[in-house]
């Protein structure tokens, strides 16, 4: 009796790099750096992650205005006027999502 050779599964292929994901990652990293630079407690916010509520980490309205200006100057972006809301500045990820939706991309890596 002849047994057929075992069928070897094809090796998994890694998906092609997604340029959109790379750009989003770069934007998230750039926004994170600027937010951390403006954070009253950098260590606490760093350990909390991109979805941490900024108001819970010391971002009051005055600090948010300073953050907005710093983001625009550092990243070379402009926030749409209808996006300058508490919801936009609730977390690093929310800021990144608004900038991504508006077509913004960091002009240059943030200064360390």
C-alpha cells in the first residue's frame, strides 16, 4: 500500500509593510514626545500609555493650550479649529487620531 506524502503547509508569508501604519506610528511617537515634554509628571504619563486621560495626569486647560502651541510649532501642523476640543486632548492617541484624520504628518522628528 502506498501512502501519499504528507502535505507540507506553505510557510506563512509576512504581510507587506503598511506605509499608513508606519506613518501613524511615526505620528504617534512624535505626538507622544511633545506631550511628555509638557507633562507635569512625565514618568507617570509614560507608564500610563497612549490612551491615558491627560487631565488625570495634570493637563489643565492652560497646559493644554501650551501643548497645542508646542504641537503645532514642533510638528509643523495646524489643528482644525473645530478639533480644538477637550475630546481631542483627552489622550495622546486622541490627539494623534485627530491629526491623522486631518492629513497631518510630522514635519521633522521632534527635538529630544
